[in-house]
């Protein structure tokens, strides 16, 4: 899965900010503690002419999800 790679400062700047009346940025952290943002083609069109257009110039990279928490076991 390919996403835009963010620095911590960039993530803090955009996290939770609305770029349309009903859509906001939601960044996610990967297994290597790197921050990513995923945008659909429609999202890219939406932000291309806004103050957020700089996001489209960020480097892109492969997102590796973090490991899920361990499954609880039953101790009898």
C-alpha cells in the first residue's frame, strides 16, 4: 500500500484538519514509526487547489502496518 510519507511536524500540522466540509486528514503510523497519509484520486483533486496542495508533493512510500496486538488467551 503506497501513501504519502509525513514528518512528525507535517503530521501534527494536518492531523484532524478538514479539507472539505465532511472530510478530514487522518494520518496513520506504520510498523517503523513513520507517518503516512492516504488519499483517493478524488481527494487529490479536492485538495489540489487548496492550502493543502503541498501534500501532493510529499514523497510516497510503501506502508507496512504495525503488528496486531496479541490475541487474548483463556487461562483456565
